[in-house]
């Protein structure tokens, strides 16, 4: 069985459940919730299909919300 946590000369490292790589056990590499380390590591989390879909939807929404810029002398009304 592979150890979840190892101690190295750099400090405590935790194994990611997705990529099985050891990363330093801090907020630079793992998300935390309630003071506890969350799995998977940040790099693997960004690659999850659900996260990619959510990010793609956010980009679509941002494209839709772009303001319409018209020159000051153009009116959208018909000859009024």
C-alpha cells in the first residue's frame, strides 16, 4: 500500500489521489476546506471534466454580456 503522506527534507508531502504524485502539503498545491487538505491537487482539479465544462460556460456568459459600443452619432431608433 502506498503512503498518503511522507516526510522529506522539504517537509510533509501528500499524495494526490488522481495523479498519484507527492506534493507539499500546503495551500499552493492543494485546496483547503475547514483547515483540512482537499483532494485532488489543484492541477488535477482544473483538469476534471466537470470543472472544464463549468469554466467553458463562464466564458460563454462573459462573451454574451459584452456591452454594445456604438458611435455617438448612430441611433438605434427608426427615423423618429
